[in-house]
C-alpha cells in the first residue's frame, strides 16, 4: 500500500501551500505568523534570502511612518524663492539633486519645488528669471502618514518628493520615493552620492537615526562616548551583542545615556536604528 511509503517532497510542499492557503482564507493570523511561513519557505529554498529580505521590508514599510525616514528640515538643501537662476547653479552642481525645496524667509516655509531640468531649460533662455518663475507646486504630507500609503500616492500622482509638515503646518523635513524604496531593497546609490557615507542623521536636539553599519569609533567620536568596540565593529553589532539575540523591529535597548530602538531589521541583520539621548543630571 502507498500508506507505507515515506511522504514525498511534493506532499511536504503541499502541506506548506495548505498553510499559506489557510492564512489567506480569512482565518485569524498576524504578521509574525506570516513571517514564520516566509522564513520556512526560505529554508525550503522556495525563496532566496534577498527576496525574503525585501518581503520583510515591504511588511515593515506598512508599519513605519514618514517621520521615521524623513530628512529633517535642518539638513534640507534649499533655494530661496527670489533667487535669480544663474546664482543657484553652483549649489545645484555641488549637490546634484534633481529636486530642491523652494523656501520663503526660512526653511519652515516651503512654497514650491525646483526641478533641475527646468533650471537648465529656462536658464539658457533667460538668466534673469527667478526661482519663483519656474518652480512647481509642492506636495505636502503629515509626519504620521504610513510609508505604504505614501508610496502608493507617489506612484499614482507620479511624484518623487514631498515636504513633511508638523502639526502646525510648518515644514519639518522632506521625503522622497527613493527613501521609501530603500526601506524595501536597501541602499540605492547613484553617481551623486557622497563618497564618504553618512551614518548618523540628526532629527532634533536629542534624536538621531543611525545606520547599523555606523562604526563604533565614529559613534564614540560623534557622541563623546566610550562604547567598547573590541568584540564588534559597528553600532548594529553592539546592539545585537547587548541584547544577546537578533532583534526585531521595535525592540529597544537602554545603555547609559543612550536609548536605541530598532527601526529596520530582517532575519539576518539590523539595518536602521533610532537613538534618543536620555536626560541625565550629569554626563561624563
């Protein structure tokens, strides 16, 4: 009888497919269950590790908000509304961006977006034109908007940049479609990216975003700290070492005056961290 035969690989795969079917049939489940099945698929070589990492990135994007990845206002490369086109060529050439926020008075008031391709086209015709003559309308999003919703809006509106506003309607930073996609596929570098990678991004006086690959030595120098780098070279490795396991998104670590939170991680490594400086009466 066939009952005496060992189960074939086909029947094993069928059992796996049945589990996916049960999940998609409307029965109660959560994201952890889904990730468990996907990781089992990767172990069974139905998914490769890169595909799994991207799927995990997609799931994380559905939970992350614009404030988690935006470039803060202080670090935006901007152009004044009343600047003449020929005066801003050095800035455009230096940074090589395709889009620049246009401000009025200060960085909190973004009134438009300057496209580099528009600048080239109009400047050749009339150098006396001002930025306000060729700027395009600005797209605005709140800090609390989910990244998956923002990505859908970018696609449907064929837009690549949005200005992030706070509860008072003032510009808090900017976000691009590239920033969102990098949460899924990892870092996207082009010919204009700085040769020296920027690991630490300041959000405000006490909050920072750190790439997990930030060298311990650079972290110590930036924050006047003395984290031990003998057993690990990066801040991501330090966090894993202290937690004694590979953390998931949302896990936190308090170490001295530092509070770390995992913003992005997969089943292989930590990618992105949030750092908050804790208030202390005296800091050595």
